[in-house]
């Protein structure tokens, strides 16, 4: 016999159900999500928390004609399952499989592609304005979490929606939990709203009075969930021009469905405040929603178990330890994160140096300008930020930091491919968008030990420096203690050709970052020189011109976009010096990087040892050896 969930192939099937059946569907959907994520890994806590809300939205609204826009989108597994993708959930976040976020190319039900936060209100308002202009009776709904409400774009959307005269519904999914604990005045306001004495007293008195008349009490209980907005003072959202409704229980379908049905017929901007719980229905995730935010594979009956043997140290952990060590040495150091305390490795720093730790919420623009202000007063800010998220603060980096030549260190985590999170999180563009900005330097460490040293080098400078490093672990290089730096703007030769020193023969591979190690492996079979460039800006021109003079062809290698990247910098430098050499640039092609295993993604782009060797042989067949020579490594 089919379960209720197995009869739902699209929302039209869902809307055929009787309302009492929705609770059983919610139980089955929650169990399916838990079982599915346990097999594949992925986002768990957030998806368990949106089960009932997702069911209610698709039950009430005529999707996909009505538009649902999910902010961030990591909470859309219930949405994917109910919109015809249940049988493909086993491919989630794998190469060729389902994305972990909404994607317009994946389904007509994914009205807007997301993964960066705080875009939903603006996008849904655009859809609502288009519907009005085209004369369509189409509804637009933005579902945004309380953490995402801390970003400026969310308030820009609210500010415009209140005067746009469009039929827009904004649903605040208030679960008191972003990836890191939410911060800021808005979060405090929401907490006070939920716990205020006026609201609590009114609720309590009403229940006590009506309990003597059970039918009236039951009626009032139902009315309460739809009229709570009447029991609280005028809210911030009403000042923006919204009709505020709530807060209501986001796990109570008997409240959600009738409330949404009523709102669906209202005109103008509506704001529904829904309270949910991350990890709802799975006690382990309820108790620790951060740990279960994005787990790998695990046994649901047991939960997440730490591996018996510690995994290799990640670049993020190297950064976190360096930050604490440098803060101990230099009291000027200040650490800043835009709501990524865990992801960027600042947990220990917050514990040890709470007065020098700033989590500014999902506000990358503010984080960069705030750092600039600190630097103006003689402090040494370190902004720990994902490469892809620094894009959101680019104007501030140019105008507020670089133009004023302020000594801000940008620790760029997740540079290069990121694996399962896909194109929205891939750090493919930082070299290209940073190296064109005056005063900004870019360091590309090859391994964990070099990462620590280059962070120290960056901190010692009196101008802005970015240190880019990938997600996860590298080759497992032993990290030396202490705070030793490396020469600023200088690279090193790591392997010399074994077939003789004659000038103008053979090829040299110029590696930027962790691709140094596959370059060394390929060089064994090619008999190529390998240079660890270390810096994309400034280039080590002295070393570059020396290598160019000794070799007939050059290959650049980077885990970043080829267009405008480090290889482009090498080509520009050679041209400026009047030294023309055949140049092969290897890196990420001019396309968005899909989700999948990082090693497979690098291989698809020809950035593993095999791919590097094949590309060099194809381009410079006459210059490379056919048999592997003896390896000569220096440094």
C-alpha cells in the first residue's frame, strides 16, 4: 500500500487531500527528509523546520502559477519533494543530481534561484510588479528567515514593497536561528515581541476567562492564531506599510492553512510572522540545530558520531588557530564575520577574545566598511569571509578599504570549487575581481603550513591583503608553530627540469595555490619546472622573468576563473616586459561550476595531475619528455 507521500507527485495532488490528511503527510514528509539526508548528507535542521509551512503554501497557493521565492533556499527539500522530485532526492548535491538550493533550470516550481541570503523580498516584489503590469492575478510570496532579515537588501525590499501597491506576501520564518546564532537589534525585537508582558498577559487572561465556556474557548483559540497581531503594539513591519499578521505557530497546520487562505484574498503588501523550530521532530537536531545544519551521512537512530581517527586539519581550522595566536600576540587584532562563526572557524576566537569578536549578521557590506572604520583608528581588522560572499561587499572593498589604503586582512575561505553547495558558493572569481583594485594584494597558499605563514605576512602589511584558501583539507602539511612570515610578493621554485639547464628549452608550470601539488605530480611525467608563485598580486616579476627566459613555454595553474585571473596577470607582465612566450592558462572555464565532489569537479576542468599532463602534452608535445625523468625538487 502506498504511503500518503507516495501519492503526491506535484502540488495539484496535494490540493486534492482533505485538510485532516495534511498532518499525516507532514509526519511522512519529515521522516522521508530525515532518512534521505542521512543517506546523502545535506541541510537538515532548516528543512525539518519548514515541513508544515511548505505543505500549507502549496496547499493554499496555485503553484507554480503563484510564485514562491525561498530566501537562501537551503530549507527547500520539502518543496522539492512535493514538486515532483521525490524520487531524485538520492542524487541530492551530487554531480548531475539535484541541487541543494532552488534552481530555475531544475523545476518550474523553483521561481527564483537562490543560495545567497536576503534576496527574496526584492525578487518576489519584482514578480508582483510584473504581474500587475501584465494584468495577471498572480500571487508572489517571499519566505525569509530571521537571520536573513539582518541584511540590508531585505530592508531595501521592505522599503520599496510598502509603497509599490503590489500584492506581495512576505513570510518571516522566525526560528531564532540562522547558521550562527542571530545577532542585532532586529533579533532582539522579535524576541521581545514573542516574550513581551503585554502579549503574554493578554493571551493568559483571555484563556482563563473563556475556559469556563469550552466552545467559546475553542473558538477563541482558533481566532487567537489568526489575530495575534491585534495583541501586540504597532510593529516595525507596519511602519514599512505592510499589514502585519502574527506571530502564529508554523507547525500548526490548523492555523497555517486558514491564515494563508485569508491572506490570499487580501490586497497590497502583507507580512505574516511564523514561528518554527529548526530540527522539528528530530530530537537530536532540535537540541543542536547548528551541528545538524549541514551534516554528512549519518545513522538517524544514532546521530552524528565523531570519527575515531581525527580527520586532517582543514584550512579553516588553520586560520582559526592562527587568528587566536596572532590575537594573543597583537592586541590590535579584531575578528569580524558576517554570520559565519562556525563556517569560518571563529568559535574559539569568540571564546577567548569576546571583546574583539564581531558577528555582524548577514551583512557583508557592513562588515567591510566596519572593518575600514576600525582600521582608521589604528586597529588591525581581519574579515573572515567566504570568497563568494565577499562579492556582496565589493563596492565597500573598493571604495571604503582600498581607496583609503587601509590595512584590512581578508581571510577568503572556500576559494575555488566548493563541492556540494554548487555555483552559488564557488569561490571562482576573487582573484579576478581583486587584482584589478589598486592597493590590494592576493596571497595563494599551497598548503596548510604556507597558509598560516601567509596570513602572518598579510597581517604585517600596511595595506589591504586577501589570503585565499579552499574548503576542507589540503595535502596534510604539518603546520609549524609560531608566527613566522614569508617574503612579501615572492615565490619559489619547487622543481627544476631534469634534462638539462639549457636556456629556452622545456616548459615551466607556474602554480597559484593548492594546485601546486597536482602540478608537481604532472611534472614528474613531463619533466617540467614547477614554480610555487604564492602571490597573484603582486607577481614575483624577478622570478617570473627569470623562468620565462629559461623555458620555451609557460603554463599557469589556478583554482579560479581563467578570465582575468592569475594566468592573465602573467600574460600581462610578460607583454609589458617585451618577453613573448607561448602561454597556456589552466583554471576554471568561463562557466558556472556545478555541485558535486570537488575532486571530480577539478578533474572535469582538467585540474588534476592527469588533466594537467594531458593539456601540456597536447599544446607542447615537442617540448616534453615521453618517459618520466628523475625528479629534482628544491625548496
